[in-house]
């Protein structure tokens, strides 16, 4: 079943370690080695349509599909910066069933991609050292050993993965820069760059070039699959959102830098190489760059490219395990999978159970052929991409008040326009995947378990909800109804009296009048307002004793003149102003015909800290009530922005 989330008011979450360590460089490096790892693998884009078609395809795809989708990812990353990433987005937009499905599809695509890398690395090493493995069993054991070794950084934590990714990125960029400069020094002509693949094509040794005649014969299937494979996966930047420092300022820069770096990597080295006439473009295929380097600069340059290729393959496998580990861990934190998968090691703060779950199926799939894997992983990834675009459209309509530090311009019409080409790509790639018998069978084999699990989990979860109070009926007879006048008056008071919020140097701030606070709390399900009353009674007795101590406490910020109350150890929610502040409008209540409440916009002045994860996902609220521990956030991070909606 879909596991219930941790309670919104669980004190244990207050003591969790802050995991936010990654900055722009760390994110760029992890994404680069996972998505790209150099131009190796992009050769088939050139050979399937010719240099002119291939290079134009890279540019057009990146401008029309890749970059707009990356912008979508940046917006949602800044709005929901937590582990699990896009599964959380889909959960908010379409519920737990689709939230699990999108995470499961991406997980399958990721382990398939990671399972290829040990074989690729072994092939490169065998070519470099001129050895041959004749035993299938020994070959499998070698691949398994490589995969296990490359999973170790994930168990050692985010910092280890980031540092290794930075080192590999530097090696790849340095060695392919040397290749590019070497090729430009041996420049011959640009004739090859203007050629298109035709029916009759061959290499003329006397002319040192390709001779083509007949009708245009572009291999569209290979072109689309290779192009999509080399650009897919930018949404995985979101799955380790809980590890990112200052997501609002970091994500956009990191995603843009990564995307630009990928485009430059795919275009510049291969363009420089084609101008040398060292290797005919029709001979380019997967992993042919070392041979390309040999004809350009001899054994030394080939050695550099082989080292870069080996490092890139190893880093891709390492990053795949890391990314999918945090995907599963985030799903565990929000209850889409068993919460045991969210458990972290006490020393390295890495999700060990999720890492093991990701590694084991990867070991089983090590012998999978690339030709069977490519259409299958592309089909799953394209479905994920399309569902993410549908998600941002739905969230713009259903949750318009969620603060979005980064926002795609143009509104819903622009988002619908962005969805056109990915929809076409999804249909084309999926049709091709099922046209291949082996790929089609494997897709169904992987799809059915996830579908069955989600259906059974949703049914079990719905049965439990029938026994408990449903979300709509969460207000009991003894409480104020949602449209009660006291609640709406409280909303008016909150909405109109923003200027009356007072701050005093003695630390006893009053954000809301007691009556308005209590009435406003009636709008929030599962909050015991008696705690507010007990806190109000004790406030006057303790204020004189603590006023002097509060001046020197860490809860007072001398720069901004704002005071934040101390959390009580006796109850989960001692008062409205000290423990929790609403981050935005309770959208779940608005969905239950509270149009009048939506117009009045209670809580329209909200604090939102950009450096920390949110505490949310109450089990009775499938759409989540957004709260934050303001006092602890301020004490830990010391910065926030005031959003006025």
C-alpha cells in the first residue's frame, strides 16, 4: 500500500540533520557525468543523417525541446526543493498513483542506463590493454565487480559523489579540449560538414572523403533515439533537491550551465574532428571516438580519449546509482514506497536501503544489449517528460499561490506549446519500442509490476480513508465549519492587518491577535487549537522572566529586528507564531468549494525560507498543507524572503 507520510507534527523531523551541501558546481558535475560524460555516444547522430542534418538536429532539439523543458524543471525544482523531485510534483498534481508511476518509470530507465556502463567500461579497458575475455561467466563477474565498486561513492554520501563528479568532469573537458585544438591544427576543409546521408554512399580513399548519390536516406529512427538519449534526463536534477543549498538561486544557474555545457560538448569536438578528414563520418558509430582520435593525433591522443571515455562511463554508472537512490529515498519520505527506503546511515547520511534496491536490479541487467535497451529506456523517459509537462500545467491551475522563484514565462499557453514536440516524440519512440518484439516484451515485463503495486496500494489506501475521516469531512460537529463567519472574519483580519504585525526587541512578538489566530487555525485540519489557549495563558506569566534572556537569544535577529519565539518542549504546536507559519494558502480547503476563502486570501503575507526543506505532507491531506518550522529555519540559516501574494 502507499505508506502514510510522517506526521506533520512529528518532533523527530525537527532534529534531522541538514543535508543541503550541493552548490552550482556540484550539481553541474553530477548532472554532466550522468547525462553526457563527453561526446562519446553522440556519433550516431552524425552518421544517421549526415553532418549537416546531425549538427542542425542537435541545435534545433536543444532550442525547441531541451531548453524549454530544462526551464520547466528549474521552476518546479525551486518550488519543491526536496528529495524525490518530480515524483513530488506529480503527487501534488495527479495524486499518489501517478506519483508512483512516474518515479517507477524513471527508476527503470535509470537502472537500464546504469547497467550498460560496466559493459561499456569493460569494453574500453579491453580495447586499451588489448585483452579479450572469452568466458561469459568471468565477463559477467567483472561487470558486477565494476558496478559494485562504482556504487560505493553513493554509500559514502553526497559530498563524495560530488567531488568525484567534479574530478571526472575536469578530465573529460580537458582531454576533449586537447582533441579539439589538435583537430583544428590539422584543419583540412569544411566540405564534410555540409553533407547529407543519401542512398548510395561510400568512402573514396583517393579523394579522402565520402561520395554520396541518390535520394536522401536519413535514418530517422536512429537519429531520434540517439538525439533523445543524449538529451534526456535533465529532470533528474530535482531528485536530490534536499541536498541543494539555496535552491531558488542555485537550480536555474546549475541547469542552464549543464545544458549549455552538454550542447557545446556534442557539437564542438566532433565538428573540429570532421574538418580534418581523418575519419569518414559514415564510419562513426557508438564509441568510435578513440579511433577518431587515433587518426587525428596518433596513439597519444587516442590514449587521452580512452582515459576520458573510461572515466565518463564509470562516472555515469556512479551517478545513475546516486540519482536513482535519492529518487527512491524521496518517494519513501512522502509515502509512495515503504518508508524504510528513506532510512539514512547515521555517519554518511546516505539512503543505504534505497542504494541497495537500485544496485541489485542493475546487477541482474548487466548483460542487456544496448540495441534492446535504447528504445525501452527512451520510451519510459519520454513518458516521464510528458507527464512532467502536464504536471506543471496542472499545478499552474490548481496551486497558483505556491511561490515560484523561477517561472516559465508565457503562462499556460506557452506550456501547452512546449508540450507539442515532446508529445510527438513520445508517440514516435513508444511506437518504435513496441515494433521491436524483444523491447516490447521487456517494456511490459517492467511495466506490469509497478502498475499492479500502485493499483493495490491506492485501493488499500482508499479503504483506510473510508474508515477514518475523509479530508472533506475533517471538521467535526463541534468545530467551526469551513465557511463559518469567525473563520472568514479571521481571514479578513489576517488579510487587512498586515501592517499591524509588531516586532519588539524584548522578543515577545505578536503576529496575530489570539482570537484571529484561533479562528484561522480552524481553517487548518488536524490542528488542536487548545494548544493555542494554553500557550496564551502561560505567555503573560513567562514574558517578564524571559524578556531579558530573549534579547540575547539566537532567536532574535539584530539586523532585521525580528524576533522568533522558542519552540515548546511540552507540545508539538505551542502557538501560531512560534512553531509553524503557513507557507501558502491551504489549497486542499479551496478545492472543497471554498471560493469565498480563495478570494479573501488569508495568509497572503508569508515567509518562505529558500535554504531549507519544507515540513509537510499530513496523512489526511493528499494535496499537502505547507508549513515550516520558522524558528528553527531562521536559527539555522538566518535568511528568508517575504513573499506578498
